[in-house]
C-alpha cells in the first residue's frame, strides 16, 4: 500500500479541463499550510464547520490559513442532516455578507457531507460563484460527497433536490480525522466504500471483504487504501460525466431506495450511509428479481453490509401504505423521468446500469425487505 503522510500525500486527479483539481490524501494534512499552496490567495477566507467538528479541527485549519489570508472567519452550523436546509444555508450567506466577502473570498468546508454540500452550494451561489475547498472529516465525505462537485440542500419532500454542480479547487482528505469518528459514522462511510465494488471493481470488493475487520478497527493502512481506491473510481466516473447525464448515475447504487428511507423517516433519523447500505440490499434484490444477478451475490453483498455495522432490513415509513409511500418518494428521485422511477441495478457484479422496473416488482422488494 502507498505510504500516506503529511510530507508525501497521495494525489488523485479529477480531470475536468479548466475545472480540474486534486484530491490530496494523507494523515495530518489539514493543519499544514503547504496543503493549500495552490488554492487562490485572497483577503478573506471563511471556514464553514459545525458544532461537532469545530472543537476538534477548526483551530488547526485556521492556523494553516492565517499566513495566506488577511482575515479568516468561521461560521459554525448546527450538526445533522435535519439542518441541511434554507435556514442553515442563509447562515453562511449572513456570514459572507456580514464580513464584506468579495468575489475572491475562499470558503473552506470543514466537516462531513452536510457541511460540504451546503458550503459548496453557498460558494456556487454567492456573487454567482466564489472558490471553495473541501476538507472532509468523515469517511463518507472523503470517499464520496466531497468529490465531484454535487452541492445541494434538502427539501422536506426529497433529498438534495435544490442545488448546483460546482467543483471545489481542492479536496483535502486528512486520514487522521477518521480516528475521531463515532462508530456509527464510520459504518455509514463504509456503505459508500462498499458501493464501489458492485458497480465498478469486484477486486476491490474482494479486498473490502478481506479487510472489513481492519476497516472497522480503523487500521490506518486499510483506511488509506479504501479512501484512495474509492476516490480513484469516482474520479474516473466524474471525469467522463461531470453533470450526471449518463454514466455518473451509477454512483447512486442503493440511493433511490436509500433517499426514500431518509425522506420517509425524516432527515437525520437514519444517517445517509445507513440508508444507502440498506438501499443497496434492496437494489440487489431488485437486480435478482430482474434476472440480472443470482441469490448468491445478493447474500454476499448483504453479509458484507451487515459486517460493516449497517442495517439490512428496511424500515416501515408508513403503516397504512408503506409501499405506496416508498414509491411516492422515489418518484421524486433525480433519476426519475416523467414520473417513471429509474434504479441503479447490477447486470453483472462489477458493472452497473440504470433502468426502470415494474411497480409491482418494486413493491415486492419493499415488502420483502421490510418484513420482520
């Protein structure tokens, strides 16, 4: 495995012509000034973080930035998916306007996926676009949400329905931050790591199976490989389809079911990664019912998701019409076309495709996965 350290971070490139940037992966990176050497200089920087992450890492990041920016301000948001909304987004705009931020002001997203998504959306919107840097501190954000430029807030009827494609200037994956993650957050991140195997790389899936205990124990070398390989796969996909017009949709394996779980229960009841983990089980069962994969593959994926500490049984989101409510939420999924739900399915392990499925079959999957 590659030696990942402050002095010699591993770089994964996102190739998007003039919007290209690097993902820097290593331990102890966020507090080092040289990490940000290629980020545009400006009079002002704004660190956007949350109440959980700020006490842990805000001072380190601030110290790294003080020599590059005349003023470094911080806005601290409430923590949780429930706050990924207009009200919290306006807190960022209030801070920018209150400090007289201009078009060159750089935003630094210090936190997990919620902080990263909202900071990116704020950067895309403020003065029609200012630079921003992703400094993800959760496994889920490091392997997925910080990479690729998808920014958004939630609406009560659907997850990530209001947002923009807007690329960061740099992504800094400081592996040391993963040592402070609560166990539930670590498991949530492993869902997005596991995802990359069925859709793109079964050799990586084999490796995850063999190393899941090391990952759960936060072995630094195992986490380093998981982050690097996940970022490499996502970089390859994003480089071919930045705005999700085709190929990039496969990265949403498990997300159609998962987003329905999140919206149906209320955002924040299940973590995003927990919903995606269960959603992958449901998507695999749908793939089997469509005649694409066999039951052995479904059992293998389900067992790995369970070993990662993730739920494999779906919740009942409405006692009166559970399947109907799942379907209603899934019709609001961004892949839906004309009200027809599109699912990421597995034609063969290591490959993914997007297609529809009969409502009756989807109802069968929901019933089977929600059964006690």
